[in-house]
C-alpha cells in the first residue's frame, strides 16, 4: 500500500474562541493524523490561555509558537519554518475540518506528483436555512470560490522554502495567500484543488465590519507592484468596486468644492451623482439580504462610508508601496 506523505498542520491564531472548535474537529478527523500541530499565538500580549486541551488525542503533538502580533503572514512563516515533514497544511483558527478530512487529505497528498506544489481544500460556508443571508454572510460565502485560500491549503514544504514563504509586507488576512500562490507557480510548481472539505462558519461581526475590510485596497496596490496589473486573472480573484468608489468619492468631493466656490448648480449635479452612486451601492447590498431594519440601517451607514474609506486606503497604498519590488528582487 502506498503510504501517504507525512504532514504538519500550522494554525495561526489571535486567541479567538473558535480555535477550540478547530482543534476539536482536527482531533475527530482521525485517519492520517498530522505529525505535529503547530499553533502560532499571534496575540500582542500573553494574556489568557489557549484552549489546547480541545485537541484531545492530538494534544501531545501540539506545539506553541508566539509571534507577538506581527500578523498572519509572519505567524504562518514562524510555523512552517520549523516543520520537518514534506507537507505543511495551513488552517485558519475559524475553520472546522470534516470527519473524513484526514483520509481525503491522505488521498490528495498520495496522488500529488513531484510537480504539484500545493493542494487547496474545498471550503464550505453554511448559511442560515430559514432566511436570506446578510451582507456579511454573503461576503464570507465568497470564500468558497477563493483560489488558494490558506483557510485550508497544503503546500509542499520544499516549495515554501524555495520561494521564502509568505511576504510579510501583507499585514492582514488578505492577498498574502494569493501572492504566495503566484510565486509558487512562478517557481515552476502547479497548484491544484483537492477532495477534502473544510467547514468555514460565519463568525459574528459588528455592523461596521465592512469598514476595516477596506484596508485590503492598499494590499491590492502592493499586488499590482509585485505581480503586474493582470494578477487578478492569474490569481482568479474577483475585481472589486474601487473604480466606482473613485467616481462616487470624486463626485462628493467635487460637490463640496463647488458649493464652497459658490457654484450651486454644479454642486447640485455632483451631489446628485454622489446620491445615485451611493444608493446603487446600498441597494446592491440590501436587496439580496434579509431586509431587516437592523441590516438596512447598517448597510446604509456603511455604504456612505465605504467609498471614501476605500479610496483613502488605496491612496495610502500608492504612497507606501511606490518603491515595492518583487520578493527577492534587490536590484
């Protein structure tokens, strides 16, 4: 019988309670157990105890590293750089692997030829069966179609070593996985999708959760610098609404400028364009949802704030990453 290659699981965490569910599901998967589970504690401080006992029979294989709040890319790097197995499997602390996950992972690894550098797991985001999903739930649901998401991604450890791992210039959980995938493929490996399935529940979020997410516009600027403007297609990433946000924000600023300059007609036209753009954005988020008073109020508020915030982060990225060079380029 062809034995599946050994693997190590790396789970970065900021101490969220869902880590216990992640470890418990990993222990219950049985079958082809990991050689080691490396939990990387990326909390800025050391307060609180991580729920490691949830790992049950895998507890003696759990090892903790601490990175002190350096971000997910740095946390994953700290983890995989201590791995001694041929494969490294990255899991987010918010996922739950299914009971047959380890068996299907073994099949994925066993079938991987030498040219395969990474194997992505299939993500499933359950939604409420009795109502329409909220805007936040639909956003999370989009992870099912995300390419090379490290919520469940197995990489050949040699491939990680070749490309240097994650680029720590990506400070958030956004685009650092796409950047790594593009570099692994550029180094000559293929990335494929596996058969194993991982559950990714929608975690509770405040009504303003979509606002901090706009920081990703700065990361998109970095991706442009590192991989060219066609990276969207190569990374299988959907294009966002930044062009529309630029137009809406420009109309709002122009309207304010015209009003201050004593040009009421021009100000009214610009204000009308801003209103139309903001209304279209809000309706695109409200109509597919449950349309409760709470959901509508939150979407209306954030729909007015998101365009200028997105533009602000985009401009910040243009300044911060204006001299960014591809990984390993010292020229």
